[in-house]
């Protein structure tokens, strides 16, 4: 039994907390260099979202298995 290759695991490098001032927009981008699907806790399925209100934001990145 041999390994066919290394699996790429999505890596996100985000700060724990951002300060959002009035009229500011923060873009959270979970985009990967490989094909993936995204599900944010806001309901968005885009790789990135624009934040205009304080809150907790989370994303799940789904990547297909590759042989």
C-alpha cells in the first residue's frame, strides 16, 4: 500500500479579532488555489465576503478528494 500523493489542506491565515470602524468594509477571503466550495455562516457560498457589521463569521471550505 503506497501513498499516491500529499493532500492539500485549506489553510486560512486570519486574525482572531478585527476592529471595524463606522463606514469601513472588511473583506474576508477564504479563496484557495485549488477547486473548492465555500459555506459561510452568513449563507454565502462565495470565496470571500464583505463585512460591514460587527459579528462572528465562520467559513467551511470543501475540497474534492483527488486521486
